[in-house]
C-alpha cells in the first residue's frame, strides 16, 4: 500500500547507524523529505548518500545532540526551512552500556537519563510546537522490550524506556484532538547485518561487549521466532505506525518487534 510519505517532512534522530539508518532508508524509499539529526555526522552523510540513491525527495544531515534543547530547536528549524513543516518525528536516539545496577555510577545514570529520556522530551516538545498549530503530525519513539518486563544489566535504561512508553501515551491523549498520533516501537536485540551499517558512535561498534556470539545464539534460541532481529524489521513497524494512510486510527500504542520476546496483551 502507499504509505503516503511522498514529499512529507520527516525528522529521524540518530539516523546514522543501525535501526535509525534503516528507518531513514525506509522513508527515503517512500520519497520523503528527511532531516537526519545525529552527533555522528560522518556516518550520517554516508547514510544520506544512500538515502538519495534510494529515492529521498530531499535529505539533509544536521549535527544535533538531542540532549541539548537549543540544538534540537535548530534541527527543527532546519526541517521547516527545507520543507515548510514537520509531519513526522522519529525519536530513535538511544544508548546503553550493559552493566549490573550495582556496577553503575550516578554519572552513568545521568548520561542514560539524558540520552534516552530527556532527548525524547526535547524533540517531542519542539515537534508539538509545530504540529499542534498545523493540526497534524505523527510521532514514533523507539523504546525497548527492556521497558516491558525488566532486563538484567539494563536497569536505568529500561526504566527510561518505560518512561517513554508512558510519556507517549499521555502525549497521545493530550494531542489527539490536534490530529497528532503518538506511538512506540520496542525492539528486541537488533543487530546490524554489516559493519558498514554503523558509525564509530554506535553501541554496536564493539558488538562483543554487548553480546558475545554465544550469547546471541542463546538469545535467538530463546525467542519464539528463533532469530535475532535486523534493523529493517524494526523500520517496517515504525513506517507503518508513522503513516496516516496505514495507521490513521492508531495512537498511544506500544508495539514490540522482538521475535516474540515479550507478548503484552
Ligand atoms: N539494537 C538493539 O538491539 C535495540 C534494542 C532495543 C532498543 N533499541 C533502541 O533502538 C534505538 C536505536 O538503537 P541502535 O541499535 O540503532 O543504536 P546505535 O547505537 O547503533 O545508533 C544510535 C545512533 O544515535 C546517535 N546518537 C547517540 N547519542 C546521540 C545524541 N545524544 N544525539 C544525537 N544522536 C545521538 C549515534 O551517533 C548513532 O548514530 C535506540 O533508541 C535503542 O535504545 C535498540
């Protein structure tokens, strides 16, 4: 079906690597006008080239640290200058370093809170200031299955992702009357197919420090679908939820794309 993203103005945060890259390329194939906001502009420019080849109507890389509200506002202004408005926001930035809670420090908690939660607040706040007067918009935030049932070595990260789930439901309730839909996608373990799909800032640069090959095999075996996820599988769900044509009556929902790791009714 036609997702009706042709010439739509889309912002993808953290679009330089892995899942964000796949989301960017997904919108590119649909002919969208994209602003890719990332702190890794080197890898982002590589993805922008791929996006142009894939069919993006326009794409611009903006250096943006989502934890900084002034940089977020400048990124949104760039999208408005490029395309006149912002139709879709994808809050994709996230970061973790797997450790048991007792091994972490208050500085580490603050970094996790800023990147995973404050970044979503900054971007959503700025998006709503454009979308509400336009009476139209769609926001999809990338959470994690760690938010749904707790996950060892992801205590603070999982809590922030659970915060995103709740935050997006409230924003969905408050802004439905303005024609704005807000939804969440929770990936399970999702690894790049190739090292070229990530930049030096990706969590997956040292894959083994996240999961050894043996651990990945165990994860795959434990899942109903018996395989580890790939970024395009998450991107497909994100595009579905972002699309008014496909999901025009869907808001405040949290969807797992995790091979069946969590099944929440
Ligand atoms: N990959 C997984 O297994 C998995 C599982 C569950 C949830 N997630 C979530 O999916 C999203 C994407 O994960 P991924 O595996 O593609 O991550 P990744 O680390 O491969 O890529 C993240 C991107 O965000 C950028 N980034 C990091 N901090 C930033 C900041 N402050 N401002 C702007 N850009 C910043 C990085 O440069 C990078 O390009 C995250 O929200 C993550 O928490 C991923």
